[in-house]
């Protein structure tokens, strides 16, 4: 089941500092960035084992999630918002704004065998998660 939360942030006259820690129960093994994706769709999979966390560092994007039972839509539009996805959470990202940069962190190294490209059956209506 997806979890949206806000990362700890310290604000001062020097600016804001947001801390990405204590997100996973295990260590972070892989980090990558998605950018130049305006007008494109990314993701389109779920995992056997990997958890992933998504943070839109700049700009915004929409994340559709289906956990096998319920559907959710999240707008990642602030660098404090962190969306943690369980392995069973089908996800795809779209509606990237110009100049958006999406950080993706995982508790697993890349392994093609961990990816599941078969989506769950979509229901008629999408349920919107709180605080989207």
C-alpha cells in the first residue's frame, strides 16, 4: 500500500534543507533521476521485492498507483513530499511539468527479474489518497 509523507525540513533565512533519511527499513541501494520527461509516461510496472520512494525535486508529476485492491493518484509537487511504494504497488508516472526532476530511490539494486509488467485489472473509479 502506498504511503505519502513529508520529509523532515529545516527552514532558515539561508533557505530550506530537506532530509531524506529513515525512509526504508533497509539501506538505500540504488538512486536515479527521471527528467526531460514532459509529455511522456514512465514506470508501468511493479516489483517482486523492491521498495521505491519517489520525490519530485523540481516541478511536478502525477503518480498512479494500484496495490491490487485499490487505486490511488498522487501529485508530487513539492520536494518535501515522499511517496513510498511497496513491491506490489503497480505505478506509472505522467503529466511531468517542464523542468521536473523525479528522484527514485530503492532498497534493491537493479534486477530485471524483479520487475512485473502485467498490471492489475483497473476498477471503474480511482480512489484518491488523502493529502494528494
